[in-house]
């Protein structure tokens, strides 16, 4: 997938086509777990933005049997991961594209980011598509700023539970297959679309303002979930108090039978390995981290991959808020501990534009969180948290950039923050640890009281 397309994200130059957007995906899929065979029909409702002689779709490792444009066969080619529709398109045109395809799905691989997308487990499937794995299972316009609604149905062996990043509309048994039908009505970028297939049992968690559930493999019960996953309703309610309403109708955590090196969020759904059932802070903080991404990354999504700190910095800071909420430590303690660790590491990265090689570097996560704490220290809690809430509310369902966040923070605080953002986001050198004003010392009790009305 090495073709460079005009207007594509420079961090992923072989993906996406800026000449059009997809408004709606309808995916009708059938999957055989035993043979790793996926067959599907994808219908894309598109809006063309500029005159062009071709539209590019991303589809990797699967074979195309037919392509139709507005119900009629259209000339096309499919090489590598580039499915090109050749026709005369005009700005403002609405186009419906139907692609029939199938094969044995496999992850999209790259030198920088490794394999992402559709992956077989010992007994099932996970899809972890960030940043470029969506084309491993459906034809798409693989750009983070192209958000669409989805209807996804998938037929599989009745012994398996199928989870999708959306709300379950129903399931229907016919013969030796059960079809699961889902809708995602909140606009979603391609990389956040997911399918999880396994022999799961659903465990509901009470106490949240929306349904919260875990899908667990055999042998996992209340005892194994108690330390981390059973506390997801508490985490959700904390983040609701400090950030604003949870942005989706429900939340699902899928815990695979296999061990996974890292968990990963999708829209309204996150995926963990069995190893994340461990009774330690490392597992618990990751559960909080992935849940917080529903606000930062999913409800409000980066427009360009260079701005990934807007996802990961906030998610890391959310871990520190959860640690303070539970009395494990304070945000101040976490700030100083992580700043000291960063001070021992190379200072060769710009948080606001780390480059594709460093976009998932842990230093970006921690420096992004420290930048937020520096902002909090500068403007005070009475401004910082409402500022974050209005940032999310004003951009709900949209795509954002670092420049937009800087402008929003300056406007809402009424302060010139140029020096703060220059030091923390646009310079390589690590600034000093954020100052701790005597009159604004927060405690986890104070945080709870301050936002109890939210």
C-alpha cells in the first residue's frame, strides 16, 4: 500500500482519498471461523468534493468480484491495497458504490506500525485497526477525518458471539449461521470500526448512566473481573463528571482468551487480552485509559495523525485522575513521577508533530498529559475543566487539530497561552515540571465535590 495519493495524510500516504467522503457504510458480511473465510458486500454512500476521473478505495488482501457505481458496473482496478473506480466524477455529486469481495483476511502490515486489522486468534477474531488496518476487512476511504455512520451485519457459526462497534439491532438464526446486526449512528472513522468474534459470555456491570458490559471467555467470573473491569461504571461516572456526558449509548469491553500485548479502543468498545485481568495497577490504568478514549479519540477525533497527542495525552491524564479518585495517588504525584522519568530519556520529539515513527511513542503520551497539567496549573481548575467540557461539546462527532485546541483554550481562558503550548507541544526540550500553586491544590475528594453536579 505504497501509492501516494494527493490529499492523503502524510503519516499514512498510501491511505485515503480527499477528493470524496463516505457518509454511510452498509456492510453485509459472512465469516467462517474454521477456515478464516470472509465474504461481503459493502455499499458506500459517497459525496464527491472535486472534479476527478477516479475515486480510490482502500482494500487489502481480499479479492474483488464486482464493483457497481449507482447500480451499474464500473471500470475498476485493484492493485495492492488500492481499489480504483474509473469514471467521471464532479464536485457535489452523490455516488453509491457497491463492492462485492471475499477471501482470507489478514492484517495490513507496514514497516513502521507492524500488523493491524483483522487477526485470527486461537478460536475467534479480533480487529484492532489503528492506524491503518480497516482495509483488511472492508473497502473504505481510510482517513481519520472521514467519519460516517455504519450498518454492519455479520453471519457466523452460532457457537460464537459477534461484537461490533455499534448498537445491536438484533440477531437471527438461519441454518448453521447466526446473523448479528449492528448500527453505529454516531459518525465514526474507519480505524475505529471493529469486529470481535469469540466464545464469549456477556457480563453486565451495574451503576453507570449507560449500559456497561464485559464479554468474557470461559472460566472468567466475578472474582476475575472485580479488580478492574467491574469498576468500569465508576470510571465512566468519574469521566462523565469531569468531561461531560458519555458520548455513546453503551460501552463494551471484550476480553479475549488470548493474551494481548496492549489493549485498544474502538468506538464504544475496547479490546483486552486475558492478561489484563491481572490484579495490579498496570491493568487497571489501561482499563481507565481505553474507556477515556471514548471522549478523546472517538467522540472527538484527530483530523491528522500528527495530532495523536489529543487522544493519548488526554487518555494518560485520565489514568492520573482515576488514580486520584481512588486514593491510590494524586495527579501531582503522577506528574512528578512521570516528569522525572521523561527527564532521563532523549528529548528529540515534537509532541504536536512527532512523525510517523514516533506517533505511538510513550514519551508522547506522558508529555501530552504533562502539557494538560501545565495548562490546568496555568488557568486553574475553575477554568480548566469547563474548558475541556466545552471543547468536547463543541466538537462532538467532529475532527480536530492541535491548532484548534490551542485557540479554544486561549479563548475560553482569556489568556495568551502561546508560551505554554510552544514549550510543551512545539519544542523538543522538556520544560520544567508544572508549578503547583498553593491556593489550587486539588484532592480526589475535592474533584469529586466540584463536579458532583455534572
